[in-house]
C-alpha cells in the first residue's frame, strides 16, 4: 500500500488484545511489516507490554522515524494515551507519537473520514465521527461489558455449560467442545480455570467453538451469535443516534472479520433499526495509521 501524501518514515501500530501488528512506511511505501505479543496493558503487565513493543520496533525501525500512530484498546482518557506514549516514545525518540482508540484505525483503514467503526475482537467497542463531533459506545472492558467479543462468547459458553451441570444434565455438543478446547476432563474444571488459570486472550481464543457448534445446528450456540449481533448493532446505533448519521458502519476485529454468521446477525439487527450500511473491513486496521498520519 502506498500513500504519496505522507513523507518520511511512519510507523503504524495496531495493539489488540492478543497481538500487536506493526508496519513501517517510508515516503508512503511499506518497507517493514511484523507482529508481536499484545502491548495492551489491560491484557499484559506494563513490563511485558514494554518487552513486546521492543520486539516489534526492533523489526520495524529503518532509520529515523518521523511519526508513530498507534491504535489500541483501552484508550479511554488522555491519561491512558499518555501512559502508552511513555512506553513507545523511547523506542522512537525523535518521532511525534499519536495514540488513539483502536476503533479509529478501522474507519481510517476503510478509507472513511466520517462514519462508525465497530470492533469485535478480544473485546468490543464502537466509535464514530460526523466530521465535527465524535461518539463512543461500549469498550468498557471485560469486567463491565465487551458484549459480542471473543471473550464474551467464551464466557457465555462457560456459563451455559455450568448451568447445564447445575441441572444435572449431561454435557452436550457445546460443552464437550469447550471442555476439549480447554484441555479439561469435564465441565467442573471450567470454574477453577476461569477464575485462576487463564486470561482474556485464552478465553477469546475459545470463541470459535460456539460458531462451530452453531454451524452443526446447536440452537443455544446460534442464540449466542444472534445476541452478539444485536449487542454489536446496539453499539453502532448508539453512535449513529448521537452523531445523527446512518453510516457507513465498518465492522472489524478478528471475530467480526472472520465469522460470517456474526456479520449476518449484526446485519439483521441493524436493519431492524433502519441501518443498512454495514461493511466488513477488507484490510487490517493498521493500514489506517497511515491515513491518520496524513491528516
């Protein structure tokens, strides 16, 4: 990808709940592309975030860097942005560092300056702009929200399995698949694993079992997908209402991009609200960093 409007070296980072993607552009042309561990301090310690960023920058640095544009989850306040900037600035000491919420990368990567971006990955959130005002919905983190996210799907599957166990019911297709994916011998092990043994990234990685079971006709799994689609549509609609626009609505994040049934569920829920402009992101959000750097 080239962007002739940007001169000098620009580094773009997309920091997700599971990994960090980075690209270096020189005079608008990509010259380095790498991935590393997550540098989101909601998911890893500050020290681990620093180590992961150092690894990414070691692969990306190609001489002096003029700009670093970073999109990350958990950037809700100026203090959040400043804390991440402090980790990044020593790795590019002469660069201007800009840190934004990762939903902003989505809209920019789709080529839009106005509209609404919805991310469904390890977590979930929506952000939009009408060119004058901005609006946010969701993005509260896994303890308060993140409906429709990978973590949410796994948590719902755990709750479903434990509820069946409470009623003395045998493990069904979803419970068996979840227990197997977690390396457990039975659903009773889910309680300890959930509270003591695994983090957000681990559980988000188990979300595909819900989609696999739904594809084979498991009704409860399909209900979860429909609920997630409705929840994600609600986030988009809240932004649309505040901004008085109807789109475009761009869906990104690993879950949003790779699960067609979730996309369909969200389209159905959006259409019921009179919103029919959903687009699925066709390139990685990190490419939005160059667009933001040029503006």
